[in-house]
């Protein structure tokens, strides 16, 4: 599904990704782990088209289509979704309004009919209940005054409503207590599908106790330094990233 080859990217003239190669097949969950500054978040931003990140070499395709040639809205319409490490607050825009607008924009881009208000509300209520979100919270301005756990649950709510094909979770476990982590992980696991793939970016094993990856990759100094099964995450938990940082 996602295929990245020899990807080089920089920001403000500083090289961050230095020849990254990675394949994530449909139906699989892959985890990216690595020390601070390795390029984990940069990878997520490059794939989703955030401004300021310049690709100087390499390719990234989704089902054979060149992602890097598309603007961010086109990538979203193709089904690429990013759950932010630090979700943004948007004062004055109710969460429900934001999400319905996003859904209909994507539907329009794909040539589909807009979702009706009754159908949207029915889906929103059912999805909120599954994530233990108070429906009244969805009437408030997006993420304004929300706790860290509420913001992360709101990200997973958006993900479930938009039903993307390729999910990137950038340190979704950051700032979550155990109860919130379980709720978020349950929401992510409910999205597993043979037609969908996920890239989970994290520092720690604890998230991967709840979201079981098919493959784990170590990112160090802008490259994939090692890949393996779920046991690799346990090794990193025990031994840290020092040997990979030194090798890089």
C-alpha cells in the first residue's frame, strides 16, 4: 500500500530524512520507534504534505500513486490521515461542524454525495459512544479547553468518522493515562482491516502492548536502522537506542 524509497527531506536547510526506505502493505500495522530527533515526526509531515518540509530525493507512493505530487487536501481525499502528537485548538468552530465539513470535502473530492445531517448525527452518536466521548463535548469548539486525553480521543473520533485508508499515529500515547490509552487503542484496533494500513510512531513499548504491530522499525539519523517483529520493541525497551545512534 505505502511504498517509500530513498526518501531525503529537510527543513530550513537541515537534512532530517537521509535515504529512508519503507514498505507498509495493506492490512498491516507497522511501528516506527527511535530517539528524539531521528526524523519520526518529519516522516509523518512529509507524507501528509506539511508546508516547510522539502523533499530533495526519493519517492513515496500510495497504491502506486505519487503522494509527493499531491497537495495535502488531495492526500486526505485519497485516505491519508494523521493523528497529531499535539492536536490543534480551533476556537469558534464546533467539533461536529469541523468533522462534517471535512467529511463532505473529502466526499466531494472523490465524486461522492455529501452525508446528510441525520445520517451524520447518527454515525457521530454511535462513534462517540464507542469511544466513551460525551456527545455534548462534540458541540464545543474543537479541542478548546480539552484535557490531553480528550484531545487524543477526539483525534481517534475524527479518524473513525473519516474512515481513512492509511493511518499515521504520531505519538498518540503522549500524555495519556492508562484508562485513556486503552480507550484510544480500542478505537485504533477497531479500524484494522485488510484494506487499511497503519503507521504507529512511538517512543515506548507500552502503546504496542495495546496496538499489536506486525512489524517494528528503528529510525535513527533519518534512516531505518533495523526492522523486525514485535519482539524488537521489547528489545528497545530493555536496551534503549544507544547502539543505533552510535551506528548512525
